[in-house]
């Protein structure tokens, strides 16, 4: 009996130790935490297009925020072409991974809205950044600048170069991009009211293809010999239209502005084939995106004015539109272009 009792005690003790070991291992497997014991949140950002300077600068800002916050795992992946279906596949992958927050810059807001609903149904916080899906269930839109600020800034910069009158055309990118279309609407209305002697002769779409934007701008100049202005509505078409003017030998005759990243626009700002790039600090936009994604994952509310970082001490939030606003648009010229390393 003593032998049997001893054996039973031994088996019970061994089982308890084994169970304790399994429990501890499972705890380590499922819990995510930072060095100071806080929960680590997985914040995923899906840009329109990966590999272009603009979104790589946003990624750099997101990484910087993750380092500063200390409790964020920043995930970044986008399609290699500005394709809504390819972007949707990446979004589905992040839903399957059960990230804490999923942030998208949608190529097509209408087709993205149901996927954001799927993410929400799976318990994932959802947001948009850079460009919106306004009819979706997104909890916040991280906006770089107002549509009015960007559209009016582009128009004023171009018409200043054109002498306040003339004909110009717009070379945009994705035909369904919410942000680009909102800026174009502002340009059309603002041009009509403030510059009545100016006509927008056409709006064309080159996708996110700089070479195609150059060709389209060339075709526009050939179709309209009296054209004196071109707008590149995104970071690939801005250098594209400037290159077309340069190739045609029309610097000083046809003026261009656009939404180009500083270093991609520097050669054109220097040789005057571009008069200005209307943009914002893209790295700061990425930082704000990561910060916002972390905040909604933590269940925290946005304030009317938010102290995000030393560089972003007063970011405003509009509760009605659920929009965080980075700030006013910035005119980048040959004088200040070297302040930016992207």
C-alpha cells in the first residue's frame, strides 16, 4: 500500500508540474507585450501602392511612431500596382491575422467599404489615412490637409505662374481615388469663381504611372496648342507633367504644379519646369497614422486638439466627420525643397 501511495503521489505531482509548465507556455504564446509590460498592439497600414517615395515616407513615419510609443508593432504592405483587387487581398490577409487596427488608403473606397465592415465584425479597429472611404465604418480618417486647402493651393500656385488667366489641364491618377477627386472638384469650382478668365480644358487619368502621365501631358499640349498650364494631381503625375514640358522645350511657356514629393520634384523645381509642389510633411502623416491606430486600439478618445509629438503638438479632430487633420498644405519650392529628405 505504501508503494502504491507513493506512486500515486509521484504521478499527481508530476502531472501538476506538467500542467503548470503547459499553462505558463501557453501564456507566453498568446500574450503580446512590450519590455515595460504594456500590451503591444499590431497596427497595419495598407497604402494605395508600395514602393513609391510618398508611401515609403509614410512608412518611415509610422516606424518612428512605433519606436516612440513603445507598444506598437507597425505592419506595412501595399500592392505593387495601384489596383483595388490586389489591395483587397492584402486587407483580407490582415483580417485573417487578426491585427488590432487596420488602416487603409483605399484605391476604391466603394469596394473597400465592405472589407472594412468584415474587419470590424472580426473585432478589428478600422481607419483610413491619406485618402478616405467616407461611407465605410472607419472609426477615424487621418487626413493630410483639407480638400479646400489642397485644391485652392494648387490653383493659386498655377495661376500665379500663368499670370492669372489661360487654359490648363489636370493629369490625375486613380479615377476612383476619393482624395484626388475631392481636390479636383475644389479646383474646378475655385477656378470658375476666382479666375473667370481661366478654363480647365480636360481631366485625364494616368493611374500611378509617371511615364503614362508624361505621355498624357504631351498629348494634351499637342491637342491644345494654346495650353499654358498643367496640374499633376498625385506624386507620380506631378513629375510626369513637368517632364513633358521639359521634353517639349516649353519651360516658361507651359507652367506646371503638382502634388509631388520634394526630392522627386527637385530637378523640376530647379529648372523651372515646375513652379511648385503642394504637399505636406508625409513622414508626419505616417507618424500621425500610427499614433491614431494605436489610440483607437487602446480604446482612447480623440480630443478636439491632440498633443501627438514634439512635431505635432496641436493636431485637430472633428468629431462630426471623425477626421484627424495633420495641418495646412505646404508649398514646396526650389527655396525650401532641401528641407525634406524624401
